[in-house]
C-alpha cells in the first residue's frame, strides 16, 4: 500500500497559525513546529497502524477505515472521529471533545512525499514528510 513505510517531517506550511487557531499556547506552538515528527504507517486492508514518534511522545494508533475512534493530539486536545479512503487519499473527520468543533485532515502521497493537511476553523496547514 502506498502509505506503508516510515515518513520523516520535512517542512510545515502555516502550521503555527493552525496551532494558534486550535488554542495551543505560544511555547507549545514553537516546540510543535520543530517536533521532528516521524510516522511509521502499516496498512493491512482496511486496518492501519500508525506509530507517531516526536520529541514529545511516541504513541501507536490503530484504526479501521470508517470506524470511529478516540485520539489525543500532542497538546492534549481530545478528538473523536474516523478516517476513510476517498480515491487514493486518506480523509479524516474529527470532532473536538472540549468544544464540539470539527477538525478535518487528509493524507495523500504526492510524488515522493506524504502530505498531511489539517483544516480547523477555516485555517489550513500542511505538514510534508519524506520517506525515511
């Protein structure tokens, strides 16, 4: 599967503005934009295992396409939602538990990069990863 492999953060676009919209304080925003995030993705049919490792934490996330699950962001924001495939793009629809607002995300392979896009309250950010 195209997503399988280890991906290391290469660059961010508008990520600090996104974190600000999410209510992340200035210190965590500065740290978050330099977190050295690495994703290890393993897909087996509709099941995904994603290991996120950064300067702050290492967690394993398991999900099945279309099945709602709970997830906590690195800053502690709790979400509930699900991932689905739309064509060759992973599309996530999540709701914040604290305020009920929607967070959208999608992951797609563009050339040799994994592009992860977040949209919250009209603010869009991208995190671009390269195979590592």
